[in-house]
C-alpha cells in the first residue's frame, strides 16, 4: 500500500495545494510568533537588562537604605568573585557645539567581570575627570564635556566641572536610550557629582557557580536588612518587564491569531481532504475489490495526510523563521519593543512540525473514516447524497447547536472576565458549530438570494438558484470553503483595527504630553511663546511650581496647571487627571504619607497663605498637582517650572524635538527635554510592522479559500456530468453552461462573504474585548471600507474559482456526458 499511497500523492498533488497552503500558513504563523517573541526577549535582555545579563546575583534594598556598609561582607562570602555597588547621578552636560542636555551618569564597575558596557570607540574611564557616553549623544572621543551639578533641595548650581570623553558606549536596543543621554564614570566621580549612596549591588560568582545557590547564600548573609535578592537573569527579566509592560500585548495578540489560524487551517484541510476522498470514492472502492482491507485504505489516506502535513510543516517553519527575520530587519532596535537578529530556539522547530502534522492528521480522520464506510460494490456505482434529515444529519445538527450555544457562553465569560483563552475556546467551538449547521443554514439563504437575483441572470441564473437548493450538502461545502477564509479575514481586520485603536489610546494615556520640559529652577517666562513658534509644535502650556508646606509640616514641591489651557495640549487625561478649582491631585505616595484618601481634605500653606483642598488620587502623577488659581493663591509669584508641548501629527516630530531641545538649552541651560513623542512613534512602527505581517498572511488565507471553492466546484462538475450533458442536449449553449456555474459560484460566494463578514466582525470585537478588556478604555474600530472590500473580493474570488470547472463542463460533449456511468 505504500507504493499506492505515494502514487496517489503524485497523481492528486494539484488537489493538495489548498491543504498544503493551509498548513504552511498556520505553521509559519506559529513559528514566526514564537521566534519574534524569543527575539524580542533576547534583544531586550541584552538592552534593558544588559547590566544584569552577566551578573549572577543582584541585591536591592526595599526601603531605600544604602548598601555601602555590606559590600565587604558580601565580597567575603564563598563563591563571590566581585561586587559592584551601583550608583547614579543626574547632571546637566554641555557637549561641544550642542546645547545643554540632561545626563544620567552611572558608575563603571571596578572589576572588569562586571563591566557590561559595549564600547564601540575608545575605552571606559579609569579615573576621575573622565567619562564615557552613549553613542546617541553624537560626541567624539576626546571631547571635553562641561558638567553642571544642581542641588536637588534648592535647585541652585552646586558645582561645575569638566570631563573628557574617553569612549562611546553602544546601548543597542535599550528603550531608555532615546529618552535621555547616558554616561559612565568611575565611582569617585559619580559620587562627586551628587550620586546618593548605592542601593543596589551586582555580584559575580566564580566560574561554574550556580546563580540560584549563590543568591540563597547572599540572602542568608547577616547584616543585609530589608533587601531583595535575585539572580541576574531574574533582574534582567524584571527590567524588561518594567520597560515593555503589558500595554500592547502584541505577543498575546499574535499567539491568539496563530491559534485561530491553526483551527481554520484544520477546517480547510478537512474540507479539502473530504473533497479528495469524494472524488476518489471509486478508486478506493476498486482497491477494496482487488484485496485491500478497509484498514489499509484508511491507513493510506492517513499516510497521505501525514506526509502532506510533515512536508508542509517543514516549509511553514522555514517560512515563519524567514518572516520573523524580515520583521526583525524592518523593526530594528530603534523601538521600545526592539528586535535584533533572529533567535530560533530548538523548541520552535519542534512545535511548528508538531502543530502542522497533528493538525493535518486530526483533520484527515473524518475523511479517512468516510473512505472505508461505503461497501466496495456500492461505491462503484453512483449514489445519491444522504438526506439532511437522516440520523447523521440530525446528529450533526444537534452537535452544531450545542457547540454554538456553548461557544457563545464561553465567549461571554471571556469578555466579562477578560480571559482571552476562554473567549478563544468559545470562538473555536462556536465556529465549528457554525460549520456543522451550514448545511441547513446556508442553502436556504442561497436559494432566497438566487430567487431575488434570478431574473437578472436569465435561464442560467434561475437554474443556478435551483441547483443551490437541490444539493444542500454540496452548496454548504462550497460556501464553507469561502466562509472560513472570510470569517478569519474579517475577524483579523476588525480585531487588528480595534487592537491598534486601543493601543493608541493606551499610548496617549501613558504619554499624554508629546514633549515635557522641566528644570531644577525657574524657566524663562518667554520660553513657551518661542517654542510654540517652532515648526511642528501645535501648542503648549506652562505649569508653575513652588515649594509649599504639606499637612505633615514638611516642604513639598507642588505644581499648578490650568486645565482649560492644558486639555488641548494633552493627548489624553485618562491616567493624568487634572484638578478642578479646590482640588489637588496627589500621587499615591503622597496620599500614603499624608494618610488621606480620595475625597478627604488636605491643607497646604506657603507663608501666611493656606488652602484646604479636596484630594484626588492620580496613579501616574509624580508630584502634587493643584489648580492654577489655587497655587497662585498660595504663591502669587510662583514661576513656570514645567512646559508641556503638543506636536503636530506627521513625520516631522523628531526634527521638532531637536529644535525644541536646542532652543531650550540656549534659553535655560539647567532645563531638560524629554521627547516622549519619539517613544510613541516607535511603538506605532512596531504595530505597523506586526499588522503588515497579519495582512500578508490573510491575503494568502483568501487564496486558500479560493482554491477550496475551486475544489468543491470541480467536484460539482464531476458529480453533475450527466446532468450537464442533458442540459447541453436540451439546448443550453456552452456560454450558458459557463454562466450557470458562474452564477452559482457568485450566489454561494456572495452569501458566504456576507455571513463571514458578520461572523468575523463579531469574533473580532469579542476577541478584542477579551484580550484588552483590562485596559482603561477598549476602543472598537470597524474599518467599513476594508470590510466592504472583503465582500467584493470574496465574491470575485468565487467567480474566478468557477472559471476552470466551467470550462471543463462546457468542453465535454453532450453525448459523452450523458453516456458516462
């Protein structure tokens, strides 16, 4: 039977194209998603967690107490090779031919084993008066940098020194690299620039030291107090999580899409193999007559499926890795979710091969069973299709109804509880139920559409409408092939559009101001008006700032904002509530210090003035925020301390940020500029790249549906050979015969497209709600133009799929067709 199976594969290879493409797409989607996930993780570990990757143990205080006194104790532990107390200082730096910039300087480890910086030019500093800076600063080795240190309590200049650039450090894909300049100096220099005592220790063990065991040993050491001890890998992963968070949930979205693609691929494979088995019923029956057992025939069908699935899976895994490489090259490292190179763990290959092969085998079980269900002699003669009201039809109807109702309940649970996997299981179950119910639901709708449009098609149109209702199984099989593709496409389009809109809303909430300008002291009063004249700046507002006395009697820095001026400037106020008159927005830490909750009164005073305000707690607020008039009542002469700018939408935002930085540096040397618009643009680039991949895969999914429609129409021509010959003998011309099949294809495809759009739109919205329901706002976005285009494309695809079967039907001579047995 092996030779017979291989011969069958070669003979029916064109018919396996649809099943093969389905497996390739599903496997490629799974493989690409897993590879991109691993690549992003590895890239971020080398970037955001770079300082911890080569570290065995990280010790961090939980109460902010310094760790300087325990360095010797940790270094004396067995297995410890080196200890680096990490300290950071924030200073103002002026590079040659550039305005002042905010510079965060970190210590360089004394022991080379803990030096993680990648130096692209020069070397790391080894004495005070030297500094290495990030390559993004555009500095050169040998440049002299003027460093200004400010007193954090008074905002006055504490010291001014110079440092020589000894090296340039490549921060790679570190997401913070685009927010502020980075520098590295020896511990003595960083301490002289005002760094507080270190609250973190990085510990390196000797070679072959087990990090987990060393961490346990460090945690058990006496004198450490309130600390958190982690392995270097845990610390790196925590750093990555702090950077990426769960805001976009791109990996989860892609994994959901991949799961749906696998389920849909299984349906397409099952449908295609069912058509193949139906076309080969007589061949299989003949094998039974010449001695093949039913088990051998069943094994032959399953062997064909296994070979098809394995080969297609191998191709899909390779295509998925290649696709991931393309996405990695498109996205690059200049992104908050950076991709550098391609990381392909061995399990990705195994998962891809297993998913594709097992999906194909499971999809082939039904057709393999059907291949041996008919007696050999009965299969050699034509058979009428089983009626829908047979025992099997009733069982299929009942099963479909149970799956639809159960799936709907699971999807409702997923939306309410924000559990995407419950919604995914419900969607898969309900769609399987829809496929089972299609034999009863689709033919009546097609027949009704045919009666409505029959007059426009003349005799071929009327005959097509009659044929659609005469064999509901065939009509349902043809519609299902396209229904699968359209439903998937619409679900992806609606889900992706809603995911994108929700992600953008989340970004606007996380980064409400495109550009934020702050200072340790006072900002010039004319700076805002000058910045608003910069090309690309759409508007701005100033926040006043002053030290006042809080309810605990301690000085507290507060800021005042006028909501009427700030609201048009901010992208969103979802996570940044603006105070009304008589209110103060407190950070959570301030509410805890003052022991107050939302709605409680709190009193601030400045000299002889005081204000009692109502508390509003804001999660993303860093300093108490007062209404502008309330702050002016406390301190009438409070100067501008922070500026918020909104940039015009478009590609010129980076240029606008650079010009704003130059003007700010010239007017206020002690100010810093944070351009969060670039961060938003980078995340938007990631979304564009990911959604481009999804769109490309959906295009191939439509091609699969087209081939599936062609397969079922071809089977229709084979089954109706005598019927078509009789119509030709009664006077139907070749053109009318082609028109008959074309009308039938358009009717079935049009109905399938409309039903698929309705189903897919619902699935897309449910998937978005279950996946992103935990966000503050879930934005529903239905791209009506694309949805309408899907209906048109699907209908045209059905028409194109009928071309070859129609030519075959019209080419057969009437006498030869009638004489066929």
